[in-house]
């Protein structure tokens, strides 16, 4: 850590005391240890993001009604662990030490091989990517004679993407497609164009953590609608559209991340009607739409039910390889034009070579994709069996596609399991990451993108972590705090 000032915002003493809740174990004589553990948990489950400036010791001591010495001792412990950094004159701030983070979805770190990384739900490349890269080299030569700036994307790729939508039941022309640097980029562009500071964005809860970050980065307010045990609470979505008048909605209707649900055709018709009544545009994240394990026909894209209100974001990331960083937006030609204009303030197009590679992959035989689906479905079953055997009191619904099991825990200990699991060599993201205001402590997302043996070993290590958590402390309350009783 070389920074000399806190890189993020600040938390004041009163708010930190609130976040800590009942941090002190009942009857404990180790106040400094308990305080350090409380702060550690807040950092590791993301409620105190890395880089947050901490209040002066004196003020925190007053807010917690403890001695300043105790706070100083807790700070010292956290400094030793690398969770707090202090600089004379600049104060102290939180940090996530190398190798101790499970924020895999949120930052880029190397994972030591002895650590199993279940923090990311991202598979490695399909075998055909290198071959596709070689196959397009002659076409690249032709491109090199031009300027290489394609602000909407290379035509050949837009044609392939449009064909795929048409095949799925939504007739699409290339001018209804904009190529982006990944689906997430497409969502960020839509936010930039359509949502102003302080405006609301309807999201599912749980949802993809980086989508929550993007809404926040747009200075907008995420308005969550909770998923139910059976999928979408469409009545809740309808009521929120009416009552909160969100400027935009963001939904993942195909193998929702993290729950794995897919909205059926009747649900799409009802959702489409509600969006049309409220005239609310919606970003439909289709990054996992191709990861379908079922044989039957897939429901049509939401655009077939809500027309021009739908801005679909798609990606080569989950079907082929995330490292290509190629995604797309499918929207009305008019909206695509506006996105192109808005894009100029952000970037000037996506890399040509990677676009040609994705065009080649989309045009080629689907064998590799079929193989990917079959393999992922087998991994899903391996992980499901391993979790049933190792953690018999965890429950989950077998998802019909996508990349992860969304596990319900018998107690609200998700953050604690995620923190302790690191000591057992597994990185997982706790349930709280999937909600804008934390909570979801009874839930844990387990991706099945690793190899079967690794998944079995991960389940074994998670079971050890769960036992360690159960033995070490009373369970947390639903909001993640340690109850006094
Ligand atoms: C639901 C969802 N949306 C978007 C993304 C990001 O997609 P891309 O890599 O194309 O930006 C991911 C990747 O994990 C995801 O799971």
C-alpha cells in the first residue's frame, strides 16, 4: 500500500458504531479482539469498502463508550493483518490485504493455486477461441488498411448478432445492434444515457453485484424487488413500477445471477405488459442466455413482449471467453443512435480483432457451445452432490442453466463463512454482496465453473469452514451483526 491519503470516502464514528452493532461478545474480556473482528467482518463483506477513511480513535472510543486504548489496540491488530493502513497526518483507512480478499467479482488478483476460487462465476475459454483467432487473420489484414474505428461495431459482427436474435424469435437488423466492450459496458452506457443522479433503478434482489456498483456509479438509487422462493415476484415488480416510478429497470431473466431462475413465457408477457403500462425502459442482461441445460424450446427474448422499451445486453464472455471483452446492446435503431452519440464521451469503439474473432465464433458450428453446456450441467450436478453430502443442512434449487448454485444456509452466517473459508483455502462471495444494502446472510453463491475434483474439494473445505463458524460463535442476526444473547 503506497497511498498516503484515504482513496475512498469516510465513515464517521457514529455510523461506524451503527455498522458494528453489538460487536462485543457477551461477557468477553477481549474488547480489542472483538472490535478488530467486527471491523474485519465489515471490510471483508464489503460494508466498509477498501479505502474508506476511518474516524479518529478518540471519536470512535466516545461513540462506542470504550477506552481509547482499546480502540488503539484494535487498530494495531488490524494494521498487522493489513486491514487498516495509517499515515501520520492522513489518519487511517481500510484495506484488503493481498490474498485475503474474496472480492473476485470486483477486482483482479492472482489466486494462489492452493486456494480454490469460487468468488467468480466465470468459466475459462472454449477450445475454439484460438482457432477462430487464427482463422480471422486474413480478414484482419484487410481491416488494417482502414482506420479501425467502428463506433457501432464491425458490420460482420453486428450481422451475426442480429441473426442470433432473429433465430431466438426477435427479428433484428444490424442497425439495432451496438458492439460494446462486454455486457457490463452496455449497461453502464444505458445508465449514462437514460438515468440522472438521484433517479431510481429497479433491480432484483439478489442481483449481479457489479450491476449494483454501476447504478451507484451513476449516482442513481437502486430499488430492489426481492426474488421469491419460486422466482420473480411480478406483483412486487408491478407495484414498484407504479409506486417508485423508476427511470430504468435492470433484470436478468435468463439464468438469473445468482439464483439461476429463468422467467417463463407467461412471466415475460406479464412483465412486458407491466413495463409498457409504466413506460419504463428495461435493461435485460442476457449474458448467460446460451448456458441452457434444458432440451425444450427457450422462451422468446423479452423484446418480443416489451418492444422498444427493451435494451438487451449480451456478451461473448460466458459463451466463449471473458477475455475477449466483447459484448453488445440490442435496442431500437433510434436508441442505438443515441447510445452511439453518448459513447463518444466515453470511448470510441471496441477492438477490431476481437470483434472479428467473435463474428467467426458466432458463424461457426455450435459444437463447442453444446459441449460447454453439457460440461457445465455435469459440473452443476457434481457440486450439487458434493454440497448435499458435505453440507447436508444447506439447501438449493437445481438451476436449469447458468453458472452457480444459490445455497440457503441454516443460519445467517454467510459473511462469516466467507471470511473463515479463506483460512480453509476457498474464496467465496457472501450473500450480502448481491444486495444493495447488505443482508442475505442466509445465502451463499457457489459457482460450478471449476473442475469436478476441485468442486468436491471446495465443498469439503466449505463444510469445515461452516463447522468452524458454528463452533466459534453464536450466529449473527439477519442484518449481519452479532447478537448479545
Ligand atoms: C449477470 C452478469 N452480467 C454481466 C456480466 C459481465 O459481462 P461482461 O464480461 O460481458 O462485461 C456478468 C459477468 O460475470 C454477469 O454475470
